[in-house]
C-alpha cells in the first residue's frame, strides 16, 4: 500500500546549534515541551507558537521554565514559519495548514517530535500502531520485556515523550513506541533518513494491531487512513519483523523484502504462507504459539475481554522476537497489569456493578466491550460522533445483549435514533452527569452499568481520559 503524502515534511539537520527553529503547537500532553527542552539542549534558537493562551498552556509552560525560547501565544505569525530553518509541527496540526504551506514555500524543513526521536534514537525499537489496542499492546510488551537485562523505555503516543531520555539511551536498550496515524502521516519522506549518521532507526519490530475505520475527519477516506498506518513499515529495518493482522493483505507490499512477517489473529495459520518468511502467531485454546513454539497460556490473565487477550497475545509475540524467553513470558501473565479505562471494574458502587471502558471512541470498540461483558447492562454512550462511522451494528448488538441505552452529549439524538430503530430502550441525557443519574435510576440493584462512549470526547472534554475521569468521579460520589 502506498501512503498518501503531504510532500511537506523532511529530515532536520543533525546539527541544530544556532539554527532558528519554530515549534508549532505546544499542546498539553508533554510532547511540545519535550521538543523545546531537547532543542534547547542542542543549542537551537527557539520560537514556540500556539493558538492557545498562556493561561490555557500554564502547565506546559511551567515545564519549560528556564529555557530561552521566544513565545508567540494565542496566534500564529507567518514570519515565524518562513524565517525559521526548521519547523517542528505538532501532529495534531493538519498537513493542509497554511502556515506549513508558507514554511514549505520558503524552503523551511518541516518535521515532528516523533521524527526527531527516530532520527536520533540509538536503541532497538518496537513500533506499534493500529485502530484499537495499540496502547494496551505497548503496555503489555514493556511488562513482558521487564526481565531482560536490557533497559526498556516506553513512550510515544503513550506516556511521556522519549525525546526527554533519548540522549541517555544505548544501542542495547529497547524502546517500545506507540505511534498514531497522525504521527505516521507527519513523518518525513522517506521515513528513514538517507543522510543519517549510521543506518537510521533500528526498528526491529513494526506491528499493526488492526486497521478499521477511524479519524476520517482528519484523513478523509478509509484508504487514506490505512495508508497513513502503512507508513510504519517504511521504518522497519530490512531484517526486522512485521506483525500484521491475519486476513488483511493491504499492508503486505510495504514489508521490506528481507523482513519476516508474523500474521496474528483468529485466522493466523490459514492466512500464513508456507515457507521461511512467514510465521503464524496463534491464540488457540488459551495458548499462544509463535510458529511451532509455545509461548504462554493466557488462562491466568487477570484482564477481561477477548480484545485484551488478543493484545496480550500480540505483545507476547513481539517480546519473543526481541529476546524474551517462553519461561519469562509465561511467568509474567498472572501479574500483567492493564491500563485504566479498558473494561476496568470499578466495583460495586451504590449497589450496581460499574465498568469503565472510557477509552472507547468508536462504535466498534463499544461492541467489543458489550460482547466481553456478556450480560444485560445499562450503556452510557455519547459525545461527538465521528465522521462516517455507522451506528447500526452497535444498535443491533445492544438489542441482542438486552441493553438499556443512555446516550449523552452532542451525539445523543443520533445515537437515540439508531437504538430506537432496533427497539432498544433509550433515555437521553444532555450531559454525562445527567446520564449517570439516569443510569442509576434505570438500573436495578445488582445490575450493571457500562461506560463505553463510542464517540469522540471533543464536544465537552479535551480527551477521552478527562471524560472517563469525570465519569469515575460521578459514580464514586454515589458509593
């Protein structure tokens, strides 16, 4: 698959001492501030610009105290992009930005935090992307690698920016990196720097959990979204290992000729070609095997949901290719810890079982949660509906699972219409607080309340975590 190109990005020069650099979009999640700190350590002349105000960016600005950087906040100025030699753009900035177009026209190099990390990382790298499960897979993988003598670093789209620690990494270290479609789309072309000192990033494993439909408001079409995901394979070392979802051949052509392919998922063996290049990562009867080698049983996995077992199985396969032994992998299963807001049991609160699946921002992920729960429940879902993601399948599963639906937020009428068409009981709410009150009103003692929004959070929250934390606070007050 050939990825859609922005034709804007390029690799930054390795020596940035005295070079004027503009950081576009500080953001609130640490990547922008980490970029500024990294640039300051390399002696760059830094300008930071963000459409948010200094007040809104206060936590980020506090983490940059003592750094000499010119700040342009609450606006962007074209001259900050045309006068710079390098622009480091936040991945949330769309490639169509007129400021990036102006920088490109002026001959300015446009790059990103992730591109800078990959350009300068000496460690072995495992990259993970996909529509669902990429954070959990990375989280599990870091735990499976913990017994290795090598140091393991976890970051990227999960956790802290790895630019803060890249100078201290060694070639023997392993960096487990979650990478999003936005970050992949923003990579330079070619993704591997032909002018780098050395062979470029040592990406030993590149994994796609699955590639469904998401972020169409950014990428436009499903094909463009899949093409952005396919860029992960551009980074794979020529002798690395590509982990691809079984039955999805869209990404095969992007695998380097010398790399191996591991097919994972329910149809792994039937989708794997015979021969030395391909292996199947299977999860059958509770046992995970890579080719003919048994890795571990998931019987003791302390996490609910078939999707969590699939994430754990993929992480086991990647860990094995990075040197973890079957014995160490099997020993790690029972102590495996999940991330918050992934079908997380909050306990018995005011006489109801409460489950937090606040990570869900798509109908598919809420369907997976309902199937994993396997019992009638009151479903709280809502927020901002995503473009071109139909709700029909969700409504049908809700009917089959005897769900009471409480849609909230901007998408409540759209959701209510889909549920009503399938004869699902519906009680709409304007806000999450109203939805929680209705959930307790319509869920009998001993019943189950599932929070799985199936929609983006941006109608009322900065991100899914902020929304999920409010849900937890609301139900905890009732305990």
